[in-house]
C-alpha cells in the first residue's frame, strides 16, 4: 500500500514538475522578447502564496497538478474591456513580430525536450544505469536460439557478418530480418563460434528467444552527451514515425502492410502512465529519472503537434498568418479549438480504454 501511495505521489510530482517547467520556459522566452507576463503559478486553483516582482505575480496554488503562465494576450486584453487591436497594445504577445511569437510558444515544448536530454545525461554520467550487454543471460526453452545451440554466457560478436556494438544494434537487426536464417557469431570460452538461427514471429515481431545480461555503467561527459542526444533523437524519431503511420492508416483505402501491426494498442492513458511511474519508483532512482526524461520528451513533442489550441497548432496558425500576411479570424480559431479539444478528449478516452483492457483483458 505504501509503494502504491508513493507511486501516486510520484506521478503527481512528475507531471507537476514537467508542466510547471514547460510554463516556466514560456515565461523566460516571453520576458526575453519583452512580452508582459501577468502571472506564473505552480499549481492550479486558489493561490496559497504570492509574490509580485515587476509586472509579474508569482504564485504557488492549491492543486499541485502542473502550473500555468498568463501572458498579456488578446484574451486578457478583451477581458479587461479593452477593445483595441491587441497588436497595438504595448507588451502584448500580438504586438511582437510573428517569429518572436513562435519562439515564445515553442519554448515550452523545446524546453521539455532539452530537459529530457539533460536528465538522460545525468543518469548516464552521474548515476549510471543498468545497460543490457551482448552477453546472453537468458535462453528461452524451445526457442530458435536454444535449438541452434546458444547457451547462457555466450557473447554476441556479429550478425550476418556485421559487428554488433550494443544489444540495441542486435535487437534492431533481428527485428529487421525477413524470416530467413541469420548467421550469428558468438564468443564462448574464448572461442569464436558461428551459428545459424532461423527467427520465429511472435506478436508481429521476429525473435530468436534470448535475453541480455546487465551491467551498471557510468559514462564520461562527452560519451554521455552523445548517448543522451542519441536517445532523444531516437524517441522523437519513434514518435514521428508513429504519428506518420497513424495518419497513413487513416487515409481511405489504405491497407496495413503488416497485418499484425496494431497502432491503437500503443496508445496509453493515465492508468498506463501511472503503472510506468509506479514500476520506476520500485526500480530505483536511475530508472525513475530515466522515465521522467522520457515523459518530458514525449510531452514536449506532443505539445508541438500541429493541433490547435496547443502550442504546435498556434505555431501552425502563426505560420499561415506569415504566408497570408493577415491574421486568422477569431471564428476560425474558435472552430479549430473545439476540434482540437475534441481530438484530445477522444485520445484521452481511447488511452484510458486501452489501459482498462490491458488490466482486465
């Protein structure tokens, strides 16, 4: 019970931290470009503690579920019964060049992605993490690897003549296989042995039935930075590919090239995210920070999707305005906002349905 409570607290704190940091990045960018910031709050609801510095009120509010930043925008100007063109109001967001507006709006998502990269670096350089090695620790009974003669303790050297530098290289090479036999060179008792293994297909993926050993690694600064940037690139690439496939499947007349491909099962909701963080809390500090980094990058990327009214959609509209050389009407923005909120509500409900299905299915 205590671990579950710790998982709940960790979930609230992690998402609170990610969102508060996201909004803080908007604040910093706004101040750099001379946009008036009315309020920055950690948490929502009734302010418990407030402090005014310059034109900005800083607050800690009752509900620790993130935070928000309130800039001087068209909405704030109209709420004050000021019906001037917001582009003429000094210090407003709309009074700045559109590229500056884009930079301010993009700062939140970009900040999350950079923070995720920094957290990866901290784990790799300062804490160390359990990294899968090319030494085999598990061989599944009756799987292709065991049938070919693979044993625990064998070390993978090459696959189809290509040197394997990491376990991830090996997994990716097996997944890319078309089912034909693969030649695996292993090291056993200081002797190199070549084996031929025919992968089998399970859950839509090729596998041979082996698992890696682990070792705790701490990298020097430059390799850690390179690894951190590589992991961020991989996560962003994976998300782009996912949404690309999702869009492609939505096109009428499209048929999946892989009948086992089910993208919908990859969508997680709040329960699924809680389970991930709950396991991370149990697995130790390094894994918890690692998962926090992954969530930072995922949320940063999601915020930059071209769906109004999130940051990416606002950036898209500003880009269209730069091309058209005139603002998009409020009516058009309101319609896009209704559609965008409906899409995210649908995704939330779908993710929750998936979570329940995984729990009880």
